[in-house]
């Protein structure tokens, strides 16, 4: 770890919450008292979130979550940030803590076999293993494991249909390959591996702790990871050792941007980039210009501008209040676990 006072903790736990609404206010109060910022989701299937704050504040919130039903133990992935990556703290109620849209999938009943990061290279190097990236297209664009299949999905909701459509070519009649799956922090694989088991696939594996745990634990000179890992906060991306990556982000669409893309004449901060320059009209850009103006004025006043109008590939022309996900994700990009 580093000496920076800002710690970032990503967590999730599938647990049966009979009344998530009853847990919301006490958890929000615990977060506010601890001075953390970020978003935590509560749903009938459990809890999921990413928060940032001091190490003591983070631990206070985790201690509260451990008092929730069936949450005595759960994995937490720690990283750090040079600046606070979130603007506010929000505890939200959702239908699912990671939206797949398959009501019969239950990770508490059946999931794939967990693979420790230190054993992952051996598994994905096996010629008899199919490696599938369960993340969305804009995430895969900046980094993935060697030899992994990219489903080219815009949303995790699209994954079940993609698998059903490509099942025969992936598995083949009579073939029983190992299927290894991975995602950013592990939560999507809880559902995707459970889904494959439900679909009758027997040998299903997933990277325990996700890419973040791999990048934290596997030395770079032994790594089979290429590129950087997209994260859902203002850091945009991290690399080996969970150090800050090189990517920026377009505030007018949901795409991470390389240094070359930010040097493009199509890039205008908060207004356009090479990925969306042809898909936004003058009216939309005028709103983006106004948003950038308000953000600049707020920054000059030392305030956080948390109300904005954003566009994204899935949320076009939606006016957002300071109570929305945009308050925590000023790039207009919702977190992986808040995608419905």
C-alpha cells in the first residue's frame, strides 16, 4: 500500500436480505459518520459497493456491514487514490446488486470453482480452457487476459443471450472444455458462472477477486494481463500493483480514452471524443458546454458539481439530480454493479 490517506474498498456479498429497506438508513448513517464516499447497493440478494475514505473510516463501515444477515465474512479488495474518487455517499436499494436479468440464477446455490490469482496463469494457459471476459466492450477495449474471448457486450444483461447464441461454437458438440471467466472484482463472475452451471456447463472456473486481485498479487513480469483495468471511479483505470493508469474518460459518453485519443482534434473535454463525435448533435453538445461551464465555476468556488446532464451509450439525454448515480460517477458511466 501507499502512504496516501485515501483508501478505496470494493466489496460484495450475496446474502438473503428479507427487508433491504430496513438496512438502508442505518448503513447510510454509518457511512456518513465514518466520512466515507461512494455507493453501496442493497438488494434481496445481498450487498455490493465501492467506498473511499480514511482506513479507519473504511473499517468502521465494513464493521457495520459485517453485522448484516449472513455478512460476518466477505472479501474486500483494497486500493488507493491520490484524490477522493467519489463526490458523495449514497446507499441505494436495487432489484439486484449486479444486474443480469436472469431471476433463476442464484450464486448462493451454485457457482463456478474459484481460482486463486497465483494459479490463474496455469488454468488459462491450458489449451483445453476457454477464457471468457464477462465485462462490457468499453472495459475490454483497454485491457484483457491473453487469449480471452470478448463477447462485445454493451451491458452485463446481454451476456446470457450472447452465450446462448454462441454456445455451440464455444463448446462444440461432444466437447467438454474448461470454461474460465473473469471480471473486474469478481461479482459478475458469481452470476455468470452460476448461469453457465444452470445451462448445464460442468467445468466452470472464475478468477477469485477478479482482475483487481490479480493485478495486486501477480508480479508484472509473470503476468498474462495486457493493458490496464477499467475501474468505476475518477481514477478511470489501474495497472499492475493497482497503480493509477494512463487513461482518461470522455464525459459525454461512456468510453475510456487513451492519451492519443485525448490529443485528437475530436476530443473536447466534457463535450466530445473520437468515440462519440459522430453520434451527438448540436443541441446535446450545447448542453455539455453548459455543464462544463458549471463544473468549472463550481471548482473555482471549491465546490463539487454533482448535478449534470450526461449522455451515454445506454442513457441518452437524461437529466440527473444530485441524488443520482452521476453524483458519484461524473463521467456519466455507471458502475458495473449498478447497470440496470
